[in-house]
C-alpha cells in the first residue's frame, strides 16, 4: 500500500537549513510497531503520523516518534506536520487561522499566518512543569559537558510533554564550543527519565537574542538541528528564573550552526508567562511510502 509522504524543513524558509520532519499523511492502519520501524528507517530526529482525530475539538491527530521512542509532544514536528497537512489540503484553518492538533499530551492550538504567499505557523506551548536538579546531578552534567554552567541560574528539568534539562551557559560562544560526551549524556538522560538536554546563551549581535543547542542521544538523536520544544522550554525556564521582562517579550533564537543549519525560532512570552513558538516551513520531499 502506498501512503502519502512529505519531508518538511522547519524553522527556515530556505530548504536544507532547518530541521526536517518526515510526515506520513495516510497513517491509518499502521501499528505502533510499524510506525516505530518507519521512524527508525527515516533516521530523522522525528517522524510523524497523521490520523483522524478522536475528539470533535481537534482537526487531526498526530503521533510523534524519534528513531527509538514515541513522544507525547514535540515542537518542530507539530509545525512541520501542520504545514504538510495544510499544503495537502487535508484541513482548513478555523476562524482566526487556528488549527487544533490532538497528540499524546492533549490538544495543542496552532495559528496560521498567510502573508504574501509566505506561511508562518505558531503553536502554544503546553504548560511547563519545572523541577530543580540536585547538586550531584548538576556536577554530573558539568562533567558530561566538560565545563561549568552559568553560575547565576541553576539548571532545571522542564516538562512540556518532551522533557528537557535546560542549562544556561555564560554566552553564545560557550554554547557553540560544547562537545558533550554523548554516551554519558544518554546514560544521564535515562537515569533522570528525560528526553534530552537543551543549552542556551546570550548573543551580543546579529538577528537573534540567544544561541540554542539540543541533544537527545538516548532517543537516537545526538544533536537536534533546530528544536521547537527545546526552545519553548528555554523560554519557560527564563520566565521562571526572572530572566525576561515581566510584561512579556518577543525574541528570535538561533540554532543549528554546529550541524550545518541556520534555523530561526520565533518565541513569544506574554505577561502571564504563556509561551508561543513559531517559524517558517518549506517542503523538501514529496512522494509516497510503499509499504
């Protein structure tokens, strides 16, 4: 059976510079095992499977897989899948350009902004739950990274469906210079029951406020090129740590330079701390899977 298939580059309007997600548009009838096998085969950070919703509130249902496991939510797959579904004419945005995605964490609202033939997609980050790392865990993490974290802010675990350990570094250069021990990091992630590690540092110039990197070797992804849930978790972390203006802020994050990409993530945090994450998408591959 042939199933419609796209690969969408997310957080870029130029092909090959963002984070690709594989989207299987006709996923009905596939077992969980088959979905995991396809995700392992594509070997991208995530592969998604589009299904009919099981609630009238949603426009579609999405299952999201890394090469090794299923996630209840992830950012760039949410945006890339919505782009693919809209492009294929499978759904029409509701009033005010809204889409409602059903996934493992529940319902996620997206907004669609079409201007001059350019589409910008934005999702509302699920509510973040934060918990501190113990002193011994921070020490382990610094050994894995080979350097100290920023002394002003303590690392934390941020759960938005995907669960990230978030660490602020001293600056963008410190982020770009990191060479983590991936074997030890994978063990650390499994021990804490987290998806991966996201680090960030302030940039002093350019079009972006911060530089971000995300690592998830326990999921089969040593470095995620441009990560939506990771960037959302960084925003939630900054809000909780008092690093953002109390009235809210819009900013751009850069990610992907260390793996040959040039992604840009648009982040918005309102006065109540609600986070929205968005960017551009472009389809790079269209075809079908013969299964």
